[in-house]
């Protein structure tokens, strides 16, 4: 029976710069000696990797592919590991020598500012390197967006309430990295908006002489990234809007 073999360490997906060398790992236990064989899949074609019969599979990243490992014993029982993705990024963030990279998340694609009309699709994209591959979490005005946990934030039909300042956090077991904060303006007709500004759009807040400027510094040169300033700016903005201030929020 296949239960005669138990995989004790599954390989993990990674997102790496082109040319990066590393190894995928698979470990298993069985009642007899075990044999390993790695397979790769690209563009729906799965093939055995010649000579890849060790627990560790050395890879020099050139193209994005899927990998799995087959583990078999002397009684012809076999199990397959999880499929994992090796995602290869052709462009690497400037100022990051690959030899100093230890697998912590590094943003390589930031979202861009969006202006769109009500009912149009909203899409923001973020991508990061990481070993293991990072997980993603999107925020709007400092608020976690519960169902936006992928590289691509997608709203099929944007509403006025989708306006705001968005940013994405990429994280893995080695740390986290925040994307740039970008503004999204959803309206009946797209209006010009100064870069980096997010103006309150609630009724009664734009035609007032009371204006508040909020600045939340989230990323520091010599200090770990913080989330609290983003959340604090958002909460203070809500309070000031209740006092009928026009609020302009800046991040970083």
C-alpha cells in the first residue's frame, strides 16, 4: 500500500531571480530503501528529469516551471510529493546584489495608480521574490482586504467605495516587504488626482474650509517596516471626516 511510504518533508515553491542557484528538497520514510525521481512540467508537458534521482534537486533558475518528486520502494509502492512552482523573475530590484539575498521577500513589481469609472474592472498587480515563495495581502487605506490574498487584486465592477490608497504586503518565513502605496480613484468620470494623494470623497467633506493633512511613514531606511502608521492614518482620517474635515493622506 502507498501508506508504506510517508513524505516527511515536502518541497516548497520559490520565486527567484533568473540565474539563481538553489535546491528543492524532498524527504520520505518507508519500510524499505527508497528511490527518488524528480519530474518537471512546463506548458502542460510533464517529463522525467534525467539523472534527478537524489533527495535534493539542484536548480539554476532560467524559466518558470512546476516540479514534483516520486518516491518509490523496493515493493513498487510509490507516492508523489506536492507540485511546487519555481517562479523566475527576469528583472531584479536595483540595489540588491543577488549574492547577499537570503530568500527574504523583495518586491520586484509594484502596483500602479488607477483612475477608472464606476462599473469598470479594477486590477492591481504586485510581485515579489522569496524563498519560500511569498504570500500576499492587500490593504486599502490601512485596512486588510480579507479576500485579496493573491499577486493580482481584482474587482470585477469597481464602486465609489473602492477608491482609496492601496498597498500590498509580501511575506514569508524570512520576513516581509511592502509595495509602494498607490491611489485608486473610482468615479462617474475619471478626475485628475495628484500623485501620492488620496482625498476623502464622502459627501460634505470636499466643500469645507477645514483641511487636514495626514502623513504615515511606513518604510524606513534603517528600521524594519511598520504597519501601525498606515492603520493609524486610516483611523484618524475617519475621525477627522466625522468632524467634517477634508482629509488628504500621504504614505511614505
